[in-house]
C-alpha cells in the first residue's frame, strides 16, 4: 500500500518508532513543495498581519481610540500574539487526528468575518472582541496545522522548508503595513480592512488547496497533554522560548511610536516597520541554511542572544538614520527566532506523529508570555515617560531565556553525544 493511500484512510493506531523510520519522507515533489507554498500563504496572512499591528496601533491612537493610552491599545495585538499560540494546543492535536481541511476552512471563515467586524468597530471593546480575540482565535486554529503539515513531507530538508514557511510572515509584514497605510489614506479605514479581509480569504484558499498530510491520523489524543514535558530538555527549551517572547519584539511593537517620538516623519516611521520586516525575510532564510549544518537549537540560541543585546541597544538609536539602520539589523537578527523555533522544537521528538502535539504544547506555554509582553512594555513606557525601561526589561528577559536554552542544549548534547543540535 502506498504512503498516499495510507494517509487517506482513517487509521486508529499509532505507529511505533521503527515503523516511522521506515515510512519514507519524499523531501520534495509537487505535493511537498505545494504544502510549503500553502503554509507560506497562511503565514503571510497570520504573522504578516501580526507584524503589521504597529500601523493599526498608531492609526487607532490618532483616531478611533485617541483617548486610550498605548499600553491599553497594545492589548489588541497582544491578544492576537497570545491566541495564535494558545490555540495551538487545540488545533495541534486536531491536526494529528486528521482534521486539517476542516480546521483551515472554519478558521479562514472566522478570520474573514472578524475582519469585517473590525471594519465597523468604533469602541475599544469592539476592537478587542473582533481584531484581538476573534482574529487571534482564527489565526491560532489555522496556523499550527498548516505549519505542521511540513513535517509530514520533509525530514532531511525540514529546516529549510520551515525557513521558507517562516518567510511568509516577513513578506506579509513588509507588504501589509505599506498597503494598509496607503489604503487608510485613499479609501478610508473601513474599506482598507475589508480589502485586507479579501486578501486573507485568498491566502486561506491557497492553504486549503495546497496543504496536505501523509502520515495516518491519530486518535485518542488529549487536547492538552503535559506528558511531553517529561523530557527535561524539551521543557527547558520551551520555557526559554517563552521567556524570550516577553521581550524580543519590543522594537517591533513600539518601533513606529518610538520613531515618531524621536522626530522621524510619520510616513517614514510606518515604512521603518516594513524595513524591519523586509530584513527579517533574509534573517529567516540564511539562519535556516546554516542550521541545516550546525543544528537548529545552536542557531536559535545565537539569534536570541544577539537579539537580546540589540534590545538593550535600541534606545541608543535616536536619529532617523540610526533608527532605520537599527531596524534593518534587528529585523535580520530577530527573524531567525520565528523561523527556527518550530524546527528546534520538532528536533527533540523521535516520533513524527507527535510534531503537532509538541509544537502545540510549546505554543500553549509561550502564549501567556506573549499576552503580557506588549502591555508590560507599554506600561513601563507610560510610567517612566521614556523607552529605556522597556528596552532594559526586554533585553534582560531575552538573555534569561537564552540561559535556559543553553541548559537545554547541554542536556541534548549529553544525550546524543553530538554538538550539532
């Protein structure tokens, strides 16, 4: 029986490690690369939109929510970041159980609907419900399954495939801020958001058509399964990733407002976010190529350590040239964080059928840290009237997370006897 035929039949068994080793991974072909394309498009609409929230945040602060402090408005974006990860603990096991197409269709419909609701919102609670909670849930349901499909098709080139998938967020984060900025001016807020909804619909259709699975579905799985944390290395790696998320993206969340506060023109400040995301595109490709030889965890630790240092350096960039240069460097260095995390988490598993579960549980833990990240940073900025407390907090959290990752790496190297991890 062929692998494709096996994948199409409901199988109420788990494959043991030996049989999975004999289960061939194509590492290429139309279905495999089509899956990467479909996942890329979904990531474009998910993390591309999340990376663009700075444009919405600045627009809201000057229009519908001008009476609200930035720390309050930032909860909308934080909810998106949190829920896209938190819902992974639900969508991950459902994906492993064989419900890929149902998840994409239902989440895509919810995503588009909530964007249309956002377009007619005027009050804070309405934006929180539609753009924060509704869009966040939709992203979380669709993101993790589409990402996990890559693990069904690739083994040897899995890191590279994950890297290509991760660039979808960078491309979206480059294009969407520029497009939304122009659309706000030319067609108004309502139709700008509706046009974004139609773009999301197109991306969702691409994901529905192109993303496929190969391994037989699993049954009897729990939505939240803490048994994966019996692996100490996995536990420390996940905790490290979560702590890093408390601070790593402060220059992204508040980059636009920081630039405007330091004399950068409003138009150029919005473009600075696109510059950051454009350079993160390169940062999500090159590190994955390096990780193919050196190991994903090694690259993740290096990228996070450099990002932590740059978080401290952020406030020293005060001229227009300095801010733009910093955004370019930070985008390149921090881009590896998003692209390498899935491959790093997946590398600690021995059973490909557990990829969805391991990724889902790692996202579940990180979600609560993402939820608190931007509001804490915003509160520090508001409390002190300057950005340096947020920069110091962010850099400290990132380097603390790196220390935990180093301990996890030590456990893995002792277990495997290899430095390439």
